[in-house]
């Protein structure tokens, strides 16, 4: 990638709102290119959705009807993942446990089998690399699955990463490249004047807010992205929180119950290298409610037990709640806006970990070079503007001399 200083243009000062995988990934790329980058987080960096996630990188297994454009982006992200993981591990000096054991979807009843046959037909129509399994073939791959497993789909190219290690590594790589993270610093407003960003306003405990000047502001505040002052109404990204409850059990790391990521009816199971078995997740339209409920955990455990009866002896490690940053059409919102210097990286819903590499690469490329990668062109905020006042998008920041 071109560095910010390589063409003698002024190096832009970057302010990023939100230190999740989106903010940290973009920040890492920009800091490594020589830009001064400050990332602000209202809490501890990386502890929101990016910490709560399961880390599945499953473009094929998770495909849904009507999401063909998103599938293209997801597949592209998946293609980049191995090289991105290697680069990040080298830059951060720590492993992120990218695992390529593949993913299985299993059915326990005839109805489930019909439902996954529908998914399989869709996957095949989309030319995805997936294979039908009989119940016996499914149990040959994963011997501890219930004898009730009647059929399955094997997706050999859908993988996983330890998302908690990912956020830690991104923060380390970002700071090693010269970036600064401001923890516990909520951004109250984005300062915009004459259709151009001038910086961000940090809330403080005292009376006076602190203004932090910037040429480029990246809005990467996850499920909170809509709530920041200063944005014109038509530039408020239509993003809402979708609650998910999860838990984890402890397996013997030397003799785990699973090696693949497994989707069973109502639940998915993600085995980590250290023996953790992640179990997720509820999908609840309850705003920022963060209660763990008996019903939510009961559903997850019951559905897991039906597919993998051996869990009964495992100890419970942790239970938690996260909030997916979900846009109106479930797809991310990326790249330029009609305000000069205001850039979006939000709305990643259930795919933010999968999309981390392409978000980091494409958004930083736009900021550095003024080029909108064709892969993200369908995902700019513009797509929601049809029913709203249309405003002309300014020339990309790079062409205004703020960036290379
Ligand atoms: C239960 C669950 C399971 C998931 N599983 C997967 C999965 O298996 N695979 C996958 O690809 N994705 C998964 N996801 C989705 C993924 O976690 C998200 O899409 C992704 O983490 C979004 O990253 P982000 O950086 O946009 O948001 P976040 O990680 O939420 O980061 C946003 C940050 O912005 C900060 N912030 C907010 N407002 C302000 C403000 N005003 N000032 C300063 N800071 C602010 C927050 O404190 C937060 O740290 C899952 C999500 C959940 C909840």
C-alpha cells in the first residue's frame, strides 16, 4: 500500500470513533501508512460486539436468500483472511488462532433435514463449495454428535478465528505502528462545518468538552453509531443493536468434543484451541438490554445437548451478552459520505469479524488514495438515500489534498 507521505501531500490527521475490530483494523492500516491516528472508545477498547462474537468466518454456511451482493463481499473477505491473519500475527507478535478445520451444518429431524436441504440447494445454485453428508458421514467427521443426526452439509472453506485474540492483536499492531487509543473517552459529537469535518468532541466529566481536530473522521461506533451528535439527519447511519446471548463451556483441550464449527438447529458451536466451546447465540430485538435470561441460556444449552449430548459433564466458563450493529438491510455501511472527510465503517451485523480484513483494507485505501474499492461500492451510505434528500458526494478526500 502507498504510504501517506510518499507523494509529498499533507498527511491527514485521523480520528476514529470506536475501538472494535472495524476501528482498530482501519486504524492499524492508516498508522502503518504514516498517518497520525487517534481512536476513541467510550469504554475499554475491543470489549463490545467484537469481544462478544463467536469468530466464525462462514460466508458459505451463513448465506441467506436475497444476500447475493453481500455474499460476494463476504467471500472476498474470506479469501483475504489467511494472509491478513499472518500479517497481523507478525505485526502484533501474538497468535490469533485462525483455524481452517471447516464448518458443518447438521439436522436432527426430518424437518431439519428439509430445512438444510433448502440451504444446500441455495448454496449449490450460488456455486459454493459445500457437500451433502448422510448422518453416518456427519458422525464420521465428528464422532460425538448425537446418533439422531440424520444429515449434514460440510463446508470445507468456512473457518474461524479467536475474535478476542484478534482485537488484542489489532490494538497491539495499531499501537506498534504509532497509533493512539483513548480508552474511556466517549465522543459526544462530530464537528462538521460547511459540509466538511473539523474533528470530534470528546465528552468529559467536567464542564468543558475537548475538541480534537481531524481531517478525516471514521465512524466505527458499532451499535451506537446512530447516536452521535453533529451528524446531519440524512447521514445518521440506520444502525440498531440486535442483542445476542452466548455462553462457553470448557472441554479437554487434548480431547475436544468437536473440531469443526458446527451449526445445529437453533445453535452454533465453535471449538477453540484452548478447549473453550463457544455456544451461540440468541437474536433479540431488545435495544441495548444486556440481561442474561434463564430462557435464553436454557434454549442454547438444550439445543446444544440435543446435537452434542456429551456436554453434560463440561463446566460452564462464562455467559455474556453482545449487541450486533445491524443496519436496515443487514449489510455493512462502508466508505465515503456527502460530508468531506466523514467516512463510515459500521453496520456489520453478524459478519463484522469475517469482514475485518476487507473493512480495514478498503476503508483505509479510500482515505489514503481516494479510491473506492468496487467491492465496497454497493455498501456506501448512499444506498439508503433514495427516500431522503439527495446530496452530492464530494470528491474523495484523497483528491482534496488531505490525503495521498
Ligand atoms: C453474539 C454475537 C455473535 C457474533 N458472532 C459473529 C461471528 O461469529 N462472526 C462474525 O463475523 N461476526 C460476529 N458477530 C458480529 C461482530 O461481532 C460485529 O459485527 C463486529 O464486532 C462489529 O465490530 P465494530 O468494530 O463495528 O463494533 P464494536 O466491536 O461494537 O465496537 C464499537 C466500539 O465503539 C465504541 N463506541 C460506541 N459509541 C462511542 C462513542 N460515542 N465514543 C467512543 N466510542 C464509542 C464502543 O465502546 C465499542 O467498543 C457477532 C456479534 C454478536 C453480538
